[in-house]
């Protein structure tokens, strides 16, 4: 299960509206509960970090987070006791369902992958999928329930050092 604050949930949906007709992307920082049992882990999102989509060939239907940014985000999160618990991106004018490309490019087993459908510039549906498996050969997405709470959360833009 993914647990996320209402303002954070709304912020990641707004990010998709702002970048429409291109895909947005970002990182979910927080904590895992029952980390040894990723199949049943609860991911508690405490902060979202907006990232730039570095895809310049097909930004309308693909996204990419610069690996150097990802390492910095991970390091900065750990300095504050947070881990990467997931990622988010938008699907402009397409359903909030994972694609074969999304699965092929997902590598963080045990993390959540949140997708928001943005139709004609408006966020419509947001779904989450947990990446399970033991490695690249058997990784797969499973639908994941999302619990949105009224808790206050932190949203920030990623700033390169």
C-alpha cells in the first residue's frame, strides 16, 4: 500500500497538468514499513521531489530522470533519514496504467510507481503499481492501493548541486 498526504498527492497531479502535453516525472521519498517483506510493505511518502524529464526525443510519451540527479536525491534523502520509496510520472491523454515501456524501464524492485492520466491538460486518474520480483527476469507490476490522508507533506523541486 502507498500512503501519501493529500497535498502531496495533489502536487504530483498538478505537476502533470503543468508539463502537459509532455510527461512529468519525480521521486517519492519516505519510509518503508515491513521492509523485509516488500510484497506486503507499506510505503509512506513524506516528500515528493519534482524532476525534469530529460527525454527530448519523445517527451510526450516517455520520461527519464537523469541518473546523477537520482543519486543526489537519494543521498540528500538519506541524510534526512528518508529513502526512495517510489517514482511518479504522467500519461498525457492516455490511461493511468503502466505500459510495457514503463515496466522495461522500472528497476527499483519494492518501490511504487505512480501514474496520473492527464487528459486535455487536466489530471483525471492516478493509480499506483508496486514493482515486485527478485530481479530483472521476473519483475512485474501489481496494482497497489493508495491511501490519501490530510497530513501535511513537503514538495520540492530538485536542485542540482
